[in-house]
């Protein structure tokens, strides 16, 4: 005898007037979550109620129904309807679709509705937004319909625009949300798939590595070339890639050949008026190596004098600035209008100082100009430099033999100076094309390129310090000369006492734009203006200097020969060791010169383990632990904020003796397994990255989910 299967009988549904509904104390949801009541009410007003409410009859003490119904599950929908009734947008006796339950217990109804729900996969939401966009809804309309910002809609649409192949990988949980967000940087599907294939063979699969690979053939919008030709690039229709999920400093310019051509054309146009001034030569380049003008005679010229009216205006501006600064010196915050006025005054005073310098026609005929771009993307014009071969002929003296020998010596020295100072320009083309080596996890040694850059900055700091300390400069020079005279093959000095200025702009791009370089250059220009224009007059001029002036000039000359740059092709450990001794003697503090670790110059180019070690050394282990769960890019940016003003320096910039063991207390390196865990961490849908970017607080669920029992 076969047993019949009992048929399931569903609960009855009916329309119940709103006035007959009341809330139940049996709802298991106690914590507010999801969209607000106001947003849900607006959604119901827009689309009506999409899901019925579960209710139970209210009975009296004898068990008889009273005609009222309580709501154990659906309280948020009830409150939204109640709000619409209060706003007189819904009739108080409006029929509400309800499912009437009599079996079981009320708490079970409430719990089941919330537990049995299946959350919407983020990819379904991304694609739903894209479908709405394709059906004619604008981004603003989609944002208004689902109570999110336009920026959130743009993020969803960008995520949905990633290569379908990669979206399928994400749907199968083969990729983290953080990785998917990184792929949105570059819209090229083929390139996205190439990068995904490449990182499968690499240990480093973090989002920052994906972004680096997707942007390695681009130029940042903050690059001096991009700033200089930004308008021309936009007018030419050059594509710009943007990152909607983290700060990108204006994005990346994608068409590098177009940018290079526009920069070259604009430089040529900007140089034309300068050529028209009659200079013998005008050299243009995006960037010249640091010290490119050393070894060339700089014409002094005569700056145009101010008229009486202009002088009075300048004095009035100075007085106004002093009064404003004095008035607000004790204030916690300067008002915006006062700050704006001070900026205007500063710009006006700079205009007075930057007045055109006039040169004699015969000087212009033998001198030239360097035209380049400074660090802020503005045109940099350096006028009035005379090459040794363009100097006026020296008159034949009464003793030809002696004069000829002196002239030959000067020419040889000039040739050496020019050959060393006018090195080929390692253009930004080569720098942008060279991708950074893939990072090893843990505490691997610093990259050679980064080490060269850091020690180039330290060399400049040593030059500044030596140039201000004549006694140490004398001692350094004496030490180097004794090595040459009394010891064979001695290389225990970092001084280049061939009186040759060694440039290192190629090793450290942008070094010319630092305040430290400006200080050294100003001092060099000041000495150039004190020396005679003709070399044959130099000896007589030096004899007129007092002892203190000669010492300061000697210190400056010695400082220019200093070379403590680490170069992978030229290992000089004993010279670097001498640089350490020199720094210790001078008590050199590179942090005091203005260097501070940033994402661009250090933190973004080292491993996570090294970033944590830096924060641990500067701020302690507790602070370091607060950022160790962050992604590489976020960690670097947070570390930059933490290290600002802390005086922390990486090893290549430290002076022995200034960093005591106490200052490094609690800064032991990570264990290998800890370092690996830090480097390999990845975000999942449960991480803060998912909650903040893909499901922010103001974000609502899609249509069906927004009013679902899941939100109740």
C-alpha cells in the first residue's frame, strides 16, 4: 500500500486596512540595519509595496480574534507605511497585502524571514546598475532611485565595465573585491586580462601591484610634463585614466608619445621669444641634470630698477603683510580672506623680485640660456651662461710662454668641468618607461635605484653642511691630499679633489626642484657674482679677500667635489664609510634639511614589512599594529601621515651616532612568517574595504532586496 504524500498548505493572503495593523514585540530584529525608514518610505511611494507583510491575528483573553493583526516580521515596512500615512500620502484605511499566519510561534516567523534570505552578490548589483544605465537612466537618476551618491553609481558602473572574463573569475570567488577595483584603473580589457595572467605566476597579487602594472606605461597627472602641457593634452583629446576607488592625484595620462610631443612643441614655442633676444644658444629639455650650469660663467646683468611709484607700492605691501601676520600671530586659525590676501601680497612681491635682468649686447652674443620645466610644471628660464670656448680671446702677454701654459691649464680645467657637468640628459622618457622591479616580501635590501636616489640627496645635504663649515672643509681637503701624496691607491675619501663637480641629477630625478638644491645654487651664484668676469683677473681678486672670505670660498669649492652617491656600477664602500664619518663629525641631520618620507620618494617603493618597521621605529609598536592590516597603498599613505614631522629617516640617510638604540626600541624586524603574512594579505567581502567602498552606509539594496524581509 503506497503512502500518500501530504500536500503543503500555504498561509492565506489578504488585504488588511492599515489601521488594523500593529507592531509585535516578537520581532527578533533589535538592531537597526540597512536603508533608513525615510528612504524605504520613498521607495514604496515610488514603486508601491513589493513584498507583503507577515501578520498574526490578535486574540483576546478567551482566544477570540479581535479584528486587529500584529506584525512579527516586517516592522520596517510598517513604519515606512506609517510615515506615508502621517505625511497624508497614504490613506489610513489603505489595504495592505498581508500573509496571515496562525501556526507556529511569532518569533519563528521573524527569525526565518531574516535567516533564510540569500544576500545579493555584489556583482549582481554592479550589473543591475549597468542594465539600468543601458536602458536610458542617467547616473543621477539611478542615484536618486536607490538613495546613493552619484559617485557610488559611477563606482558600480566602473566595476561592471571590467573584462567579462575577470568578472566571471570574481563571481566564482577567484578574485578579491580589492583586486577587481584595481582593474578598473585601465579600461583596456585585453591589458586587464594580460595583467591577471601575469600575476597568476607571481607571488605578489595585491591590488597596488595590479595598479602598477596597469599604469606602468602612463604618466601621472602630477608629473611636471603633465602639469606643463595639461591644457594642450586635453585639447588634443589625450585619454586620462582615473581611479574611482582611491586618491590618484588627477589620474594617469595614457598617451605618452602624444604628451612628449606636446611638451616638446610647447617648449619650442616658449623658447622662441627667448631666442629672439639674441642669445648665442638656447638649450631646451624637460629636465637638466643637477649642476648642469656649474663650470660655466654666469653673467650678472643689471636688474631693472623700480620706479618711485613701484618702490612705494612694494613697501606698502610689505607693511600690510607684516601687520596681518602680527594681528593673527596668536590666532589658532587664519581666516580664509586673510590667508588669500597674504597669498596675493606674496605673489605681488615675487613679481617685483623677478623683474627682467638686462644684459649688454656683446654679452648676449657669447652667452646662452637653459629652458626647462620646474617641479611645479612651470617654465624655468636660466639666462646668461657662457661656455669656456665662447669666452673672449685672451690678449697676448709680454711673456708668451708663461701665459700660454696658464691658458692651456685653464682650458684643460674648463674642459674637465664642462665634460663632467654637462652630462647627457637622462630624460623622463627613460624614467617613465623603466618599470620598478617586483618587490620581494619581507626585509629584502633596498633597491639600487632607490639607494642611489637617497644617497644623492644625502650627498647634497653633506655639501650644504660642508659648505657652511670651513674648518671641516679644510680638514677634509687636507685628508684627501695626504692620501694622494703619502699612500698608494688610497680610496678612503669621498671627496673628488680633481676640482670636478660631479652631477647626479640622473640618479635622483627632480633633485633640482628641492629647497636644499636651491640653497646650494644660491650660494654658488653668490660666489659667482663676487668673482671677476675674466679668469686672468681671478688671482688678483683672491688676494684682496680677507682670511674669512677665502675660507668660506674654499669650503664652498670643497663641498662641490663631494660625492657620496651609491651607484650599482661603481662600488665605493670605503668612500661611503668616509661620508658616514664626515656626517658624524658635522652632526648632519638630513631631516632638518626638509627631507621627509612620502609615498612617492620612499614608502610606495618598499615592502610592507619595511613600512611597518619605519612606523614602529618612529611611533612605536602599538601605532604600527594599527596599520598592519591595511593594503599596501593605504598603508603607505597612512605611514606618510604618521611619519610627517617625526624626523624619521631610512638607513641610507641616517648619520651614525644620531640614532641611539633607545630611539629604535621596540622596532625589531618582523619574523619571516610575519612578513610573509603582511605581504600576502588580501581583502575579502567581509573586510572593511568591502564595507566602505562597495556597500557604504548610504548605499541601498537593489529593488527587490531594498524592501525584502532581509532588511527587517
